[in-house]
């Protein structure tokens, strides 16, 4: 592992432990050259996933890109980072266990929207507005109507 401070290639692992959800190993490392300390994370990757964009272009799946897009949606919202990490890990697990190597971008977006809907309504609307490319206020209204569910009609006495 290359040192992020000096670029030295001789680093030693000083401590390893699993994260809380046991899906990642956290390693504390020290550089032999500059004595800098840093942390790395190791995850299991079941298969190499490719994302098929709407244009038909294929790009490698990037967990960090998915994480950044979710973090933008939840910015300044009262959502714990661990909850977001669990959601993203769950989405990645679903994609890897689907048996497919080529994953449509739309499927990933739907998984994210489903996850955000259960975490924070505002983050859900933020993500949906970008993902679904909202252009007008009526697009937001339709999504908010869907989110709030059917309105109950008042019962009239006969």
C-alpha cells in the first residue's frame, strides 16, 4: 500500500478490525519512510459490475460514486453516516447477488430511491429530482403526491 503522505511503498499494518456491520476490514497502517499513519478499508467484491447507462455506454461500477450521490441527497439532513453506509452496502450486495454483470443505471437509481424513501423524505425528493430530471414544479407536485399517498376523503353523514 502506497503512503498517501510521501508516496513510500513500504507500509506496515499496525491494527486490523472489522467494522460494525462486518462487511469491511479497517486497517491502521504506518509508513516506514515518513512515519505517517493512515487507515485503509478492505471490502469483499463478489463480481466485477458494469453499469449500462441510458445511452448504452458501459462503465465500471464505482461504489464511491454511488456513496457521493447519496451523500449529496442527504446533505444537511439529520441522517447518520452509518445508516447511509449500510444502505449503500445493501444496494451493492443486491447488485452483486443479482447474478448479472451488466447492471442498468435505472436499476441502481431505483434501489437508491427505495432506500432513501425509508430514510429521509427530503433526501428522497432531492435524489428523485436529479435522477428523474425534473424540469417543472408539477414534476415535484406529482412526486410529493406519490410520497404522501392517497388523500382520505372526509366522511359525510347521511
